[in-house]
C-alpha cells in the first residue's frame, strides 16, 4: 500500500486528504538599478543586502488556493542603491480534507517553501542580467516565520481583548 505524506509535517495523510500543485508561475518581477553606470565605477563591490519576505494566500475556487511569495532584495553601497529586485512567485495549490489550523499551516509555511527556489532563481537571473555579481539567497525557515507570525497575531488578539 502506498503511503501519502502530509504536507504539514511529514505525517501520514488521513484518507481523503489531498495536496496537489496545480501551477507555479512568476506573477510579477521588477529590477531597478537607479545609479548606473556610476555604481559600476571605482568602488569595491561590498554591498549591504537587505531581504524582505512576505506571503499571501487566498482561495480562488473550492479547495483551490493561490499562494504568492514576495521577495524584495535591496543592495546598497553606502547610501547609494545599487539595485532593487522584487519578485512575486505564485502557485496554485489544491488542498482537500485538512482541518483549518492544518490548512493555514500548509498555506502559510509549506507552500511558500515550495515556491522559494523558483523565486530565488528569478532573483539570481535578474541580478546577473543587471550586470551585478551573482546573488544566491540562503535557505529560509518558513516554519519558523509562520510560527512567529502566528505568535504576533495571538499577542495582538490578546492585547485587543484586554482593552
């Protein structure tokens, strides 16, 4: 008998649970290098790189969800912006048979984890095509980010209840 793995934690799926990747797509891409060609002249390439991540999930049909991973990379040389690269990597996922907490965890952690390598590749390509040294983003722990987001929401809800 074949075993199916639960997307949210590697446990066995209950009968009737399904997880499908229907589509992965690049929803939006932007690359700006506002200070060229000056940024290429006479400076040692040692930028301060800042990475912002965001996720958004929404239902698009019965048991079908769009998840969008937003990644923004800003590289600066001192106060001068060398480049700004923004990617919105999307995916359509079909999930059925999961309870609400598990579904939220899958959409908030597991799906962005699937999308991240595609976003990383798009950023690497854009930065390189912009004439800059290759940038490869390191791994991201989406489970920890999701847990942190949930803790913040619970703290805000608790603070609102006290008022």
